[in-house]
């Protein structure tokens, strides 16, 4: 009976497990269908919003300034946003974006606006309207109120003819205005003028001001009424003789004349109607991107994405056969999920964000590669395993490494989102969404597809078509040769130190070429009719009064001029100079960054980098051991210095896009270390007495196929970007290519030997400082037991 019961249990137990697995697979299939159904519905109905660098337009960052009577706090900035929104609506810009950034900044995006001067003039004017009685003429003829403590107080201002008038305290302010319109007066031949309608109390105040002025004789300056906008008299007419003393003009409206053009009249009307800004604002950043650049960026990014994805898909299909085909289908699902997520949250897709979207494809490949390599190990370890059981074990064994590596990347993405601004912040959003979508793609969709395929009879009888029935050429060679890479860890550390010194020397020898985002200044990019020699352009700009202008060429007829901060008039002089050299000139890009904003961005970049390294260390120490965490972070610092040093030697710009690439390299580099240390953690659970150098060597050999295959997938994507993309995307792809190569090397030949060296030092300390090789190779826990006994 006992034997029979045991046999029955052994027969029914697999069936019970199979039913449990079937239920789990059905749940995963339902989740996958639900996610894909929702994603497809969103993708078909909700268009994604493109950033200005992809569709053209102007971005202006305004900073509110405190005055003696008003503080530029969060509340004042919120009121400023509302006033600016009214002005933008009056400009007639389609799909504008205006948001508060921090406590005292406002970011305005105006798609399709290619005249930044007009936009900045309309948005930046405080538009504080006041109406004053005239007290007389100032004999000294000098203005005394450029920046009065109270805009409504008494002051001396010059009228339209240059005569200095002494003005009484304001009788009306912009708060008394109900509306304003620009009209063309054909009847009286006055041309364009602005009509102002006052509110009820404003009508009474207007009658009082004009009635007091009417008490003075014709020709007396005190019979005039001064209408002041932003401390400038825009109109100061005399009250008509028909108006009686202390009676005033009834009706609650007036007209402002001044030989306006139609544009000037409309701008003045919308400023008055929109209301006064509660505090003054200053333009600290201004970007204008031509629509042609946006079209080229979209085409280049899309082409790079298609070719890179196709090459990556072909690579994994060749390596993993049927499983590679299913992983490719899961990658397509990943793309749909990522797109739908961006559209659903209303995220703006920028140029670096587009690169992050493409880059995350490589990260989605990494999760699939991890699973398939673990499945290969499982298939090779058993005598006659089924593809389905090997895949089930592969998903279970790879889960911790996938979770840890993606969480470290999410940490970098979160830091980008909270600490960066503009396009770099958008990159953090798309990278974070891409990471989450890649996990859904690999752990849910790929698993559902793989389980369905592996359960087919044709796959069970022909396991070689799955691609996991063989260990692969890389693992086969490693097993045959069995190299002891960690025999001399200090030699690898010495090589890393030499590379670090050579690359880092570029920082001190060549210096860092900070972009205007970090230094402040103005960058203007042109497309000229004929090719312009940069040397002649520098000489011409020096003669025009810009001796420190930096001139660079790009492409056949591209010319970029970078200078210190310029006014719009000075920028027009630069454009005129370039136009004389290159014929018909088209403005492609115009960026203005204030010095204060540049200092803040540079400081935030250092904070983001420091926090990224610290966050990685804490997470790795929590998940593994301080020994491994410190080794991984040391390797990260090694990668950062090398990448920055190489860019210094090449003279490439250190800008916001480079910062995005740098933090991505940190996330990517730590992925390799996480996978390696995850395998070490697994080996330590079963082989505690094995010396660390041998354990580390075994972990490297076991994970190296995954490292090579994942690296190839990322390199194919990035190479497509580097070859096919334009300008900043090329530098972005170059930085990531360097980071992938250096990060792959450092995880194996910097982090690993450093961990071995630290472990051996700990063993020597635990053994009482003995210098013999046996003590050096004794694991710390074993050495502690020897000393206690």
C-alpha cells in the first residue's frame, strides 16, 4: 500500500504542477492580451505630442523677479502663468504649452513660432498699465522713475516728443480695464488705434481724471492725461475742449493713438487685455528650432530605429532561432506598449527622448537574452529535459537579475526626471517607460509566447529549433578552454588604472567643452546657400564686434555660431554677417541660455551624477554585499571618468544630451555588474568554501555569453543612431557606444578583480595578517571560523 501510494503520488504530482503552471500561464496570457488591447486602442486613438526639436517652434524660459513691493514666490509665479496664458491665446498659437518649473520659472513652448523676438517681447513685458494726471513739466528734463518702488506712484517720464512730465499718482490701473481691441479708424484717418473699455468703477475713475484735467486751459500741460505702459508714456493727449471741468468723459472707454502698425496695435491690445504680470520676468533661456531640422530629426531617428531594430531582431533570431522569433514579436509589442504609455500620460517626445525610446529596445533584448541563456544552462545540465521545463527554469532563475538590473536603470531615469529639465527630463521619462515596458515584454509576453510554442508536439520532438537545446558557440569555447581570468586580479586593475589615467588626462590637458546649457550664451545655427569657410566667418564676426565667437561647420552648408549672451539686435548683426558670407541664410536653431541658468544646470548635473552613484551603491549593498556594491560603484566611477575624458580629448560638447548619455551609461554599466554579482550570490549559496577568485572566474564564464549577446544587441542599435542620426544624436550615440564597450569591460575586468582583491584583503585581516597564499584565498567567513576556533 505504501509503495502503491508513493507511485500514485509520483504520477499525480507532475499533473498537479502542470495544472498550476497552466493556470499561471492562462493568467499571464490574459494580462498580456489586456495590456496589448489597451495599448493598441490608445496608440490608434491618441496621438503622441512631439517636442519642439521634432516639429519646430520656440521655447522660452522666463524667471520671475522680486520687487520691493512683490515677492517672486510660487503664488506670484502661478499668477504669472495665468496672465501669460491669456497672452499666448491672443497670439493664436496652436497647441501651446505653458507650465511652472520650480518656484520662479515658467516654461513656454510655442510650436510653429519662428520669430522669438516677437514672442519674447509679448511674453516678457510686465504690461503694467496706469493712467496719470499731469502735474506739469519737469524743468530738469530728466526721467526719475525707471524702476519705481510702486508703479502707480508719482514719477517723471518723457512723453512722445521727449518732454519730461511730472505725473501724479495713478488714477487708474490695469485692474480697472475690462477689455481692449485693436481697430482701424477709416473714418477719421487716424489709422490703427487701441480702444480700452473700463469696468464700472474704472469708468468713474476715468471721468474723475479727465474732469480734473479739463479744469486747466487749453495748451496747459496739466490739461493732458498720461497713459503709461511699463513706465513708458505711450499716449498723453489733451482733454477735448468740449469736456467740462470736474465733469469728465463719460462712457467708460478711451482710445490710444500713436501711429501704430496693425501688429503693434494688436500686440498692445492683447497686453492691456491680458492684464499686468504680478512681478517682472526675465528671459533666461530661449530656443528656436526650425521645422526642417525637426523633420530631418524625425526621419533620421525613425530610420535608425527601424534599421537598428531589424538588425537586432536578425541577430537574436540567428542566435536563438524560434525563441529569437518570439522575442522579436515581443519587441514589437514592447514598442506598442511604450508608445501607448507616452501618449496616455501626455508626455512630450523630444530628440533625446526618441533616442531613449530606441535605446530601451536594447534593454528589452537584454531580458530575453538572460532568460534564454539560463534556459540553455538548464537544458545542458539535465540529461533529457523538455524545452518547456528548461524555459520555465530559465525565467525563474533570470528573474532576480532582470529585476535588479532594471531597477538600477529606473533609478537613473528617476534622477533625470526629478533633477534635469527640458529635453533631458523628457529622456528620463521615455527611458523609465521603456524599462517598465521591456519588463512586461520579456517577463509576460515573451513567456506566454515561449510557453505556447514549447508545448507544441513538433517543438517537443525537435528541440533544436528552439535555439536553447545547444549551449551556443561562445559557451562551448569557454567550457573547452576554461580560462582562469581571475588568477592575477591586480594585473587587470593595473590595466584599468592605465586606461583611466590616459582618458582622464584629457580633462586636464584639453579641458571640458561645456555647452551653452552649462556656461550660458547664445548658439545660432544656420543653413547657408553656399559653403562658408569657418576661418573667414570668425574674422568677419570679429570685425563685426564678436571676437570671442566660436564658429563650427556641420554637413555641407551648416554653420553654427556660439557666443556670449546676445541681445536680439546683436543676434541680427550676426545673422547679417553670415548672410553676407553664405548668400541666402536660413535660421535652423537659436538658443539663448542666461548665465544664472547655466550655473544652475551645471550644479544640478553634478548633483545628479553624485546621487546616481550613491543610489547605485546603496541599492547594490542592500541587494548583495558592501564588497560587491563598492566594487560596482568603483567601476561606475571608472566608466564615467573614461567617458568624460574621451569626450574631452575629442573636443565634443558636454551638454544636456551628454548628461543623459552619461547617466544611461551608469545604468547600463551597472546592469552587467548586477548580472555577474547575481550569479556570485547564487554560487555562494552552494559553495561557501570555494575561494572568491575561483567563484568569480566561474561566474564570469557562465555570464559572458549573455554579456556578449546583449552588448551586440545594444551596439547594433547605437551604431544605427551614430551613422544615420544627425548632430546631437550622433554625439549621444557615440557616448553610449563608448559607454557600452567600457562598461562591459569594467564589469568583468574592473569590478570583478576589485571584488576578489577586497575579499582577499578581508581574509588576510581576518587571519591575523598572515601573508601566505592560503590565507589570502580563504573566504572571509571561513577565516573567521578558523580564528575563533
